[in-house]
């Protein structure tokens, strides 16, 4: 693939890292809008989408705060919002609930399930079997279990 093709493909994939990083000199809203800016889209044309997204992740009252003023759960919701601002076809979430309590993990899982029900593919990597069981109770999910870097079970019932 050419560099441009890779860039276009990358715009179709949103990523949520376990230890999400933000630009601390930008506000929550500016961090979420950053992928729009980087891709050359006009942020002003997407203000309604940004407002809806802030509300969807429960961060509308935190839009003018800076990332270092947020709790761990708020930072994870910020990361999820930033991952979906470009309306990707797929979201890859690497341990998105690894640094939050169970209540916040459930809240993040609910947001990911909502995205899946809207037709988005969600690839979730986690060590938390309770989280997997909770997801499987709400949506059709395929589970792959890895051990030492090798596929142990596919379609595992948990």
C-alpha cells in the first residue's frame, strides 16, 4: 500500500489504548477534534458532531477542561470519543477498562456495545473475563483466547 492508502485505511479504524495519551495543552474538546484537524477536515463544520459525541460519552461538562484534570475513567471516555470522531468502521480497544473500577468498566463496555449495535466492528483485547461475559450477555461476540502469544481457544464459551 502507498502512504496515502495507509492513511485512508487508518481513518477507518479508531484506536483506544489502555494508557491513552493526550496533548495536555489542549482541552478535552480539542483533543477529541484532533483527528479531524490532522486529516484536514474543518472542525467548525463538525461542531454538532463534537457536541453530540461529548454528550454521548458524558463529557459535555468537561469539554473545556484539560486532560490532566480528568479521572482515569474520564480519560478513557475521552480516548473513546477521540477514536470515534472520524466515524470509523472499526474500533480497536486495547484493555480500555484496565485502569478503571468495575462501574466505569461497565459504562465503557456499554458505549462499545452501542457502537457495535450501530454497525461498528469492535475488537476488544482484555484480561477481564467478567467483562467478556458481560459483553457476551448483550451482543453476539466471538472470543479468542491467547496464551503465550498462541491461539488457545476460538469461540470459547466462558
